[in-house]
C-alpha cells in the first residue's frame, strides 16, 4: 500500500521508510517537548529533565526501531493502571471487576474527586486515579506487591522492572489527594479493601521503573492479544485485551482522550512520569518517553511524535 505526502510516495510496509517516519516523529517530539513542563506535584518527579525524549517501536521481529532516550528508566505512573486492570480481569474476572468500577470517560482531570462525590458512588473508569484505587482495593485482598510485580514483568516482557523507592516514598508522603479519594470511596461503602493497604499498593505500582522499550513491549503484548510473541506464553486471555484496549482508547489520556482519539486514533495510556504506551493491533507496540507535559498532564513530545507516526503510517484504528 502506498500513501502520498509532501516528499514522495512510499510503501508503509517498507521497514526503511518506517524507520524514517519514526526518526521524523522523534524530532517532532524533541521540538514539542520544549513547550511542556515536568510534573512537580510529586517532588521526586520534579527531578525529571524536560529535554529528555525517546521513542521505541517494536514488532514481532523483535528488532526495535528506537531513537533518543529509550534506555533511561522513569516511573510508570498512571500507565500502571493498565497493568492493574489486566491483573483484576485475569485474577478476579470481568464480572467482579466491573461490579465495582465503571467504563465511562469522565472528561475531568485524572485525580478529580468532583463526579465521584456528586454524580456516582463508583469510580467512572479504571484509567483515572479513583478507578485504579478501587481496583487496587480489590487486588489487595488477593495479591501482594511482589506478585503484582511478577505480573507486571510478564505483561511488559521486562524482567528488569523494579520499584523506584525514592518515587514511592515521595508519592506516599505527598499523596493526600489520593488518600482523599480512597477514604471517600470507603465512606460510601464501596472500597473493597483496607484504604491504607490499598494506597500503599497503588503508590508502589505507580513507582515501577520502566523505559520506552518496556512500554513498546507492553504495547506489543496488547497488539498480540495477550500473547508474548517471543516465548509463545499467553499472559492474559484475548477477550480481556479487547476490554483493556477499549478503555485505553476512550479513557487513556484523561481529559484529552477524545482529542487524542481523533488526532492519533490508537489505544494508548499516559503517565505523569512522561511515558505513553500505544498499541497497533497485530503489528506494533510503541513506547514514548518525554517528561515535559502539556496542560492536560500528558507528554507533549509523546503526543507530537504519535500524531506524526499515526498520520504517515495510517495507523488510526478507523483508517
Ligand atoms: N501517581 C500519580 C498520582 O496518583 C499518577 C498520576 C498520573 O500519572 N496521571 O497522582
């Protein structure tokens, strides 16, 4: 298949051309990062460097297409919400999971309490803080952190994922808004576990150290319907992957999910550490890292790079 743009016609399956497009996307990401700001509401995150940027695209060949800071580890932050949801679906099932959390986008910021208090007792979806905290309350009854870490490593095809202890301590010391959410859920009688144990697991999962390659791996596992394409191991049932990707598409970038869906059109999830994971069914996992965030707390560089790749390689799921 050939697409036309300013330079020439090219074959979107030609790996050399794909590499060229990803290289251009990298430069767009570097430029866009100049207009973003590193998150500082968690003190350890303020140490992030605004001019870091990297992108990694991985297919089943196992040969990554990578530019920039793809080895540098940073905290996964809200991208862990994908892992938490996957664990809940795998170990508790669809019916139990969605008896306690909804499937609707909020249009609010990721840590909002507004609608939770005024509109609904259950959190709207698992991709915002309230929903992830609710999921952690369920998981805290059946798993400890080491078991969740083991699952995260399998889900991301990365055995080197570790807890970033300074980030965890920093989150735990300053996470009053998340505490407010957990105790509000408890006051409504919907939280499924002990609030402090729940929050501890939530903070730890936000503090896993990953890099852009890890995120590309996660995206590829999602693209391969939950099967590790290198070992052949089925990490999670394909039907659950469909659910996860649907929620990533509709809710993965907080109150920018709608615009991102139009402009990029790929199931994706962002985190305030600067990561974005995206997945292209049957083909690619894409991981970007750029800690300079836009006003919606999403990576400015990551969004610019993904727009370019999706547009030129026609990856929008509705293309
Ligand atoms: N740990 C962060 C928090 O709970 C995660 C938020 C995010 O990445 N958007 O506030």
